[in-house]
């Protein structure tokens, strides 16, 4: 992601997936929480389908 449009596109793609709680999206990264039924691969697929590269850099608490 390199601009505000990219940030908005990634946020929108993640917001559209049930089970993903978007915590923060900035140029170059996104922080999300997943419910127990949603895998990290689901979030990665959403970002990739929006046309951006994605990888998991760490783990965070799941959404409650």
C-alpha cells in the first residue's frame, strides 16, 4: 500500500469479511482481530483479492 486510496481499499476488503475486526490500517500494514471461526488465510485472501500483497507478521488476540 502506498497511498490513502490503497489504505481505503484494504480496509474495505477486510471490513467486508465476517469474522474480521479491523483494528487499524495504515500505509504498509493492517492490524485485525479474528473471531474463532476465521483463519488468518481468510484475511490474507481478502487483501490479495483486492490486489495487494499480504503476509502475517505476528499474532494478536482474537476478537471477542
